[in-house]
C-alpha cells in the first residue's frame, strides 16, 4: 500500500473565499488519493510549521492595489531565517481582474520572492487564457 504524500496548505483569508478554495484543493487531493492535506490558516499557525512538510501549497488573495492579505502581512517577517531548502511549493491566488487589472494577483509575487529567498523551489504554472487583466507581477 502506498503512503499518501503529506502537504501543508497554508492560507490567509479575510472574507472566507481563500479558505473555501483551500478546502476544495484539500478535497480534490484527498478524494483522488493523491495526498493527505493539512489546512493551516496563517492567522492561527506559525510559519515554522512549514518545516513539518516537504510539499507546501500557499494561498493568498490580493487586496487593494496589489497588497498582501492582512494575515500574510502580519506573519511576513516570520519567513526571515526560515530554512525551506528542499521544500517544493505551489502557490494559488485570488484577485479581481476587472476592478484591479494592473495588480491582478500581485500578492503571489511577494510570497514567491520570499519563498525563493528561503531556499524553496516553486512548482507549477497556470495558463492565462480566459483571463483579462492589464499586468500582474504573479
């Protein structure tokens, strides 16, 4: 019997939408027997808990004009000194491509840069077909 991959899914969510998407990702991974996913709201868990997982998924909405969501802002400096060498990380983001077409999903750029500074390896890409935005750092 194969052992499931353990994934830590860390997210920040102000109005609950990112939390809902995190739960969907968990459901899809677990229903397809791909992984065992642990959901960790960054407002409630320390980023040091990332060290308990080899695979990570981080979710963040973009607020206002390209800003990190409040919970991520509050723990952002906790990345400093965190050794994520050898950890594989995927990111997902939520944003408003109509209301903020020039900063769509920009919060992912802040997280990606910080993760790379910590030695993590970023995984995955998503096509932009079907989206309509001016620019994005993501």
